[in-house]
C-alpha cells in the first residue's frame, strides 16, 4: 500500500520504456533507499561483498537450469549490486554509475580492435589473443609472471588455478599433454598414500594442493571445465545420497 508520501516517488512507480530510462529508474530508487531505508543506509562495499557473490552464483544456477524466468530476476539482482556499489562510491566522491558504464564502453572498444579499428581477427583464438594483449598492456604487465600474479586472488580456487595454468601455457612455460598430466597426478597420489603418521598437516595440505592443481591441469588439457565438472559430480553425490536415504527409510518401514 502506498503512503501519503507516495506522490514524492510517483515517477519511480512507472516502468521505463527504454534501457537508458530503466537504468536511471533503478539508480534513482537506490539513491532513495540509501537516504530513507535503515538497512540500505548502513551498507558498505565490504558488507555487500557476499551479496555480490551470491547474486552472481544464483544467476549461474539459473543458467545451468535453463531457467530464463529466474535468470531475468537474478540478472536484475546482479545489476542492483553494480548500481548500489556505484552509488556508494559516488557518495565518497570516487566515481559514479556514469563513470562505470563509460569505462566499460571504452574498455570494450579498446579490446576489440578488430571491430573498432583497422586490425583483423578471423578466429576466436585470435580474438582472445588480442584481448589478452590489450589487457596486459592496460595492467602494465611487462613479464609473464606479472600476468600470472594479475589473476585475482579472490576468484574461486579452481577457476583461479585454471586461469594461471592457461596463462603459463600462453607463455610457452608448460606444454604437457593429458597423459603426462594424469601421470603427475598419479605420482602425487602415491606420495600422499605413503605419508607417514608423523607428517605435518602443512605438508599434507601442500601435497593435496599439488594433487588438485594436477587435476585442474588435466581438466584443462581434456577441454573440461573443472568448476562445472566438480559441480556436476557434487550433484550426482547428492542424488545418490538421496536414493540411499529413501531406500533406508523403506527398509526401516518394513
């Protein structure tokens, strides 16, 4: 139910007719919430980090489920996070939503020289190569090691390790095939199996890490997304667990 003060916000109640007006409507709503809502007023970039991650993963889940009704909603939630953070930054005189959008537009133009300039790129691999070259220059990376370190530490560990390995390959550092990578993983498993009871937990953790990195590398060489593969395996485990629980319930009822 609208209150007696609803007339103040009347323009915000109407659906926008185009994309520009829609973004402006959302930005205005967030701006109002930051002034009026007790919860929104106390939020910070730090407090919203988990929200950003959760909304992104909920969008991914909608994509995995081919659920476009839910995807529409979740993308809106992701967009809300972007607008919210931009509003916070504007209050602190760092930047605003216009800056965010303009910066992204300029980045897309820079990283697509085969579209917006005279350069050419006829294949997907060439497009990726140009993208990475421009990105490296933007970040001031002068060595391959800097490119590896440039992969964000905040990424999920599987995704980060995959990106690091890919960049190492791009630098001609590692050229192993799938069989070699699987052998490396087998060797690490053997070392873990032979660990004695006196081994330090840190050493065991180090070897488990080596095993996981070997598996990620094998996944990359096999053309398999390790994040998707592990997610699917986890889903299968849950399904098996559910089936066993149902069977146990039936057995107990007999």
